[in-house]
């Protein structure tokens, strides 16, 4: 793969993804300002724009934050992750618009420069917004792969984990700001629901990621036979034999044959390709052979087979 | 998703099962956006009937007084407060207390009160008049919110409350007229040290002072705390 950095490498799915984002954002803002101007003729355009941009950015941040745990819970959501950066940058752009309009509207043309006014303002919620915007800016600015290389993946990841701090700051920004002025319970409701969704998904994904994945009902695995389980990039063969369930890597140590298509013969998993054998409990070939494949914890709960996400660390 | 479906972002087409899920998510999110945009915009607090005739410049004739804040008494007896550009008080009035004035500016209006954003350099002064009539109505202890007159009367909407608080602080520091919005009436607030008491702007507050009428202005003058 080439290591030249184009601004963005386009392909059909990215274009589709971005069109949906752009269209959705345009519709949201259009409706907010359009309907707002109709039902609140007294509201100034600046107010509607500031609020439209702020709410759009805040809502979009929930989507951005939810995609990670969603894909961990169900891999079908992966396409949402593929282009999450564009969603993030879009969210930042909206937030920047909101921040800049607010800065101009509420702090410009006074007795001190706008930023001085913002930083010394007594209501405090605006500084929280500025802090969050600064984090979002750093993330958006470093979103390209060039920075991933420069900061190294762990460094980049650490920087981008700050998004959770930004989210917390924004919940405070909204709670200490708009929620103090708005009386309609809808606003508190939206903020609370959003926080519950984001938090709930993370807790669920964390639990799922730590523990076991459900494979199928025990009966679906034939005696001495296996089913194939795909976990990320790993393939696992889950066998049933003599009232027990075992899980080992699907990849034969010989030439990568699919062990899940093999069978347990004489107590050993036997590869369908050239007949290499492995003990289902340890993944080791019976002596005198020395081949070994990875083994996974299994358990049966309520008739369902569960397999741990991580291979047992080898004791040999 | 069938077991063997596998999504690869750089391929032109996602597998059918994945496509279906993603399409559903996209439609769900777009719908949610549509509902929320309308719900949130409808759910906002109502906006006050206030207006700023931005860009519409008129001429005004009257007598100018500097206290408690610069204002012009019009021929019909109404008193119009004056504001400068942006978040600054006007400097046009300085040193011309009690003189006939002709100036240009844009009106800011809310509930019977009017303010003029004065076009800088437009004021022309004439002969002097006597001092303005002051009627003292007695001491009052009132609960309300300190706001800046320019935003509150219509340059911003909302021009009060928490979301507007930092702006009100800036406007008052810039010398714009202070108002005290009580449950009953909106009073011009005299003697409020907006810089020292910035933390008390834009929040519920109890103030005690002398209620008086200065020409057409309803005033609360803060005296020794
Ligand atoms: C320099 C940074 C920021 C400033 C000065 C700022 C200022 C403000 C102000 C003054 C309000 C109240 C506006 C009103 O109700 O009329 C507000 C509300 C709000 N802000 Fe911010 N903000 C900043 C950053 C952000 C960011 C980064 C986000 C989200 C990504 C955000 C989201 C919101 C939301 C959702 C509201 C409530 C809806 C609204 O009233 O606009 N703000 N902000
Ligand atoms: S690949 Fe399994 S025996 Fe050859």
C-alpha cells in the first residue's frame, strides 16, 4: 500500500456516507431555522442559528460516541465506523459555527476583546463550551492518517479518548447554560436520554467485550463436530464431544486447514485436509507431536454455547 | 447478516445484509433528526415581543439628559434611552446635559419602552433647557433581574436569563443602561456598579432603593447598601 497522503481518499461508500451526513445536517438546520422563524417570528436569526448549530453538533456527538460500542455489540454496524472521522469533522464544524457565532454575538464589540470577555465571563457555562471546542478542534485537526503516523497509534488514541472529556464538558455546558433558561422538560429529557444511551451502550459493549460471545444452541453442534465462530479477525472452531464443548483456533498449524470442518476422531480434533490432530481441551497435538493451536474458554448457559473473546494465555 | 458477509469499506458495494442494516440506521437517524429539530425548536421558551430596527435609521428631535443614563425626551414627553454601537454606551451625550438635540439612529422597542442606537457622530446640539423633573415615590425592596437595556429591549432575543448573562455583563461594563426587570415593571437602574457586581447580573436578585420618576423614565436608584 502506498504511503503518500491524499487529503481524503474517495470511494463510492465514502461518498454515500458523506452525502447522507451532509443531507441530514442540512435538513436539520433548515428545519430548525425555518420552522423556528415561522413559529417564533420574534426570535432573531442569530439566536436560531446558534441554537440550531449547537443542538445539531451536540446530537451528532451522541451518534459519533455510540458507533464504537455499537460495532462491538454487532458487527453489522461496522460501515458506520468506517467513515466515522467524517462524522466527527462534521460535528466539529457545526460546533465551531455555534462557538464562533456565540463568541461574536455575546462577546464582540464590547469594552474588551471577545476572547477576554469569554474567558472572564461569570456564568461559566460558556468557558466549558470553549474547553470542549478546543478538544474537538484538536481531534478534528489530527483526524487524518498523517497524524496517526506522527503521534503513533497509541498516542493518537489517547488524544482521541479526550472526546469523552469533551462530552462531559458539553453536558455541563448545556446543563449550566440552556437548561437553566429553558423550562420545557423536553430539553432535560433529551440531555438525560442522550447520556443514558451513550453510557448504556458503552457499559454493554464493555461487558460484552470482556466476557463471552454467544455461539448457538448446544444441539446445533453435531456430536464430535464443530461450528465456526468469527470474532473480529479470528476464526474459532467450537466442538461438542461427549457432553463437553471446546473451542480452538480454526486454523490448522500445518497449512491452515479449517479445523471446524474436521471431526473429533479418537478424542482428537482431526483436520479435514491432512489429518493433523489436536486435543480439544489444550489445542496441543498428542505426543510425540508438538503442534499447538490457541484455545478459548467455553461454557454452556441455558442451552447456549458461550465462548470467551480472548484466547487462553498459553501455559506451555 | 449471513455468516459469510464481510464488510470492506473500500470496496464499491457493501454486502446486502450490511447494506440493509446501515440503510435502516441512516433512515432512523434522519427521522430522529427531523423529529428533534422540530420538537426542540417548538419547545423553546417563547420569545418576547421586542424588536430592533437594524439598519433602519431615523431622525429624532428632543432634549438630551445624561442621568441616570443618557436619554432623549421627545416632544410627546416619552423618554428614549440611548445606546452606542455594539456593546458600548453612547458618548454622544457627554457634556450636553439639558440641551436640545437632533440625532439619528435605529429604534429598539419592547413593551412601551424605546431605546435609540445612536449613529456615531450624528448628534447636533441646540440651546439649553432646564433640568428634568424628578418625582420621588419612596423606598422599595424589589425582586428581579439586572439586565442591559439594549439587548433586553430587543437587540437580542432572549435578552435576559442565564443564556444571556455573560452578554449582559459585557454590555453593562461597556456603559449601556442597566434595567431591573421585576415581576411588575421594568425599571431603569441607577447607581448599580455593574463591574463590581458583575456576578449579580442576569440572576434573580433583591435590590433596595428609591423609586422615582425622572421625566418619562421609571427609575430605581440604589442608595447606600
Ligand atoms: C466557544 C465555545 C462555545 C460558546 C461560546 C458557546 C456558547 C453558548 C451559548 C451562549 C449558549 C446559549 C445560547 C442560547 O440559548 O441562546 C449555548 C448553548 C448550547 N451550546 Fe454552546 N458554546 C460553545 C461551544 C459548544 C460546543 C462545542 C457544543 C457542542 C458540540 C455546544 C452545544 C450547545 C448546545 C447543545 C446548546 C443548547 C442549545 C442552545 O441554546 O444553543 N456549545 N452555547
Ligand atoms: S492443514 Fe490441517 S492437516 Fe494439513
